[in-house]
């Protein structure tokens, strides 16, 4: 997972997207939103290929609309614009599925969430993305051992019993509790840093 730029604000990205030759800006914009869009589409019931297509098409459509002057930050948040495009694309996929429900083994149209539900789904995916970014940074920049990080992931993220994880890794339960405390402390600062990148969205 490539790390997000810590200096590319939303304003910087949007200003840079106006320049079609600024591939580094596009790459950063893509890194910041593709995974969230993919997860959002998956939460709306799309399979992996369709969700990947929706993420790609949403990003491309936004950039095209933005360069054509159709997006105005004063009229709404960036994420609201992305959610709107993604919802339309999901509805298109569902309409296409409904034409061939027997062949795909699926029913016709499902419910597309209202604005409030869609924002909740987006927020959940954004939180997961930020957490994954923060954890990847901890792996790359701290002296925590792989075993310590594995213990943390298994106990905190997968919610496996501490005693089982301790036995599997050959450590004491107290060592796991100590590791958890150290990692949570470090993680809070890193999470805040990544969250700040999205606060203006």
C-alpha cells in the first residue's frame, strides 16, 4: 500500500487536477479515494469486478466534471459529489443486472441508500481506509516486531481471545496487553494525521 502524501491538501489536489499533465496529482487523488469508493460499492452489494469498475468510473467522471467547471466547493463537500456519482453508477449496474436476473442468479434492483445512509457507509469505509494507512505506517516506521503487530491485529482487529493468541505466538497474555497499549498510543497520533487529510472533504 503506497502511503498518502502528508502535504497534499484537498485544495492542493483540486487545484492540481485542473492540469491534465499533472500525473502525480492524479495518482495521489486516486490513492486517496479509490479504495474508499471500492468499499462503498461493495457495501451496496456489488461484486468485486463491478465495484472496481464503479470506483474507476466515479474517479474519471469526477475529474471530467471538475475540469469542465461543474463542481463548486462552495455548493457542497467533495465527498458528497463523489458519493452522488458513485450512487448513480451503482444504480446503473443494478439496472443492467435486472435485465438478466436469471443469467446472473440475482434479483432485480436493490435499494440505493438515501443521502444519510450513503454518508454513513462512506464514513465507515473512510475510517477503515485511514486505519489501514495508519497501521501500514506503523509497520514501516516503528521498531515494533512483526510478532507484536501480529498479536495486536489478531486480538484487536480479529478479536481472537488473548490466551489463544498468546499460546500461538509463544508469548504471555501480559506481553500482549503491554503491546496493545504501546500500539494504541502510537496509533492515535498517526490516525489523527491521516484523518486531517479528509477533514476538508
